[in-house]
């Protein structure tokens, strides 16, 4: 055997040795991440009474890493939960060009979970209503959630689970402060005033980077959002980039910021609806209101009662 042949044999032998070790490390990391996410989701469910005995929970799947991870962890927790609850998966096919319609049905069938695919062409409505170059996410999400919430009511769903994580909650807080003049975020649990829907966010305590790594190790069949994915200059992306910079330069800052969201002192802010500064006592505050949106081009969608989230 010549030198080249010996080198190739040594490389092949080395790869055979390294692959099992790499697989072992990835398996350990996957188990560690799964335990962490299980603990965080379980804690969020307990802290905010998200799921109760007899609940029918609808997991809204977009095909992104967050909703895949949410469903995966909830299915895992369901097996050992102290209360019995039902899980169904629902995806809204918005008829985006090139959307791989077979991916989610194949994945959900392999999981053995009840699932529903709702087909509504909201893509055409968004492209018609929103001028070229403008942000499409607002209208897109309103239409999407309105349809999903109506489906939930029609199918006896008691809780609607969305895949928003801790970073989403923090980003929304800063977006409202910077651009909306309000100190509010997305709550872990939200009840509509009309009593039709209850939205829960089981990943409220979980970090996006943990979810992203978990999704990679679990090899979820990720479907990109072509409608909004091309809009890289969105205000949310600016906030996200700022957070990533902070996380690298000041480890622990995001954790501290999230703890602050869970530890509010109304008497040390300036909202007279939350605190009576004359009497020195807390008040009930503002009520969460509901909004309605009925797209002119889609009368067959029916009533779209959209929560203000």
C-alpha cells in the first residue's frame, strides 16, 4: 500500500471512530435539552394554569421550529401528566407559492396524532391589500389567527397553544415600548372578552436558542415562511439583533429582563389605571379587548374575531 492509500485508510478509520462519539455527544445534548424544555414547559403550565383536566388543546403548527418543539414537548408531557388532556394539531395552508403541502401531513401521520389541515388562500389577500415592500406580517397573522380561532370554537377546543417563546415575549415588550408607546407583551395565557377562546403559550419560559438547537437535533422537517421571510428589515428583526448582541456581550441580561416582566411594581410606574396614587392602592387596570377584521375579498371566511395580541 502506498502512502496515499495508507492516509486514506487512516482517515476512514478515524471517521469510523469519531462518528459514534459524535452521535453519543449529540444524544446526550438532545436528552439534556429535552429535560430542560420539559421542565420549563411544565413549570409554565403549572404557574399559569395553562392546561387542566379534560382540556382539548389545539397545537397550531406553522412548520417552524417553535411549533414543532411545542408539540413534541407537549406530547412528551402528556404521557406522564397528572391530569388527562387531549392534543390535536392544526395547520393553516395559506396557499403560499411553493408551500410543500405533503410535509406536515406526513410528519403528523408518523406521530400518530389527530391533525387537521385548513386550506384558505390568505396569501392572495395579503398580497392584494399590502403595498409592495410594506410589512405583511400584521395582516397575515390577523387573518391566520382569526381562522384558527373560529376552527377551535367549531371543534370544541378549550385551549389554543401557540409556539411563542421567551424571546418572543421580550421582543414584543420592546416593540411596544419603542414603537407603540405601551408597556405590554404577549401574556402566557390570554382569555378573550367574549369567552370564545383561551390562548396559551407553553414555551413562555424557554429560550429561542435552546429551541433552535433542539429542533436541529430532532431533525424536524422545517418549512420556511416565504411570505415574510424575505422582509429582513422588519422592526422585530432589529430588536432580535439587539438581543443577540446583548446575549453575547452580557450573558444573563435577557434572563434578568424576563424576570422583570414577571415582577412588576405598579406603584413604581406611572399608570393611573393600575395604581391609585392618591389612595396608595392597586387598581384593576385595563381590560384586554377584542378586535374584529372581515377581509372584503374573503366573505367565505365568516366572522373573524381577532384577539389583540
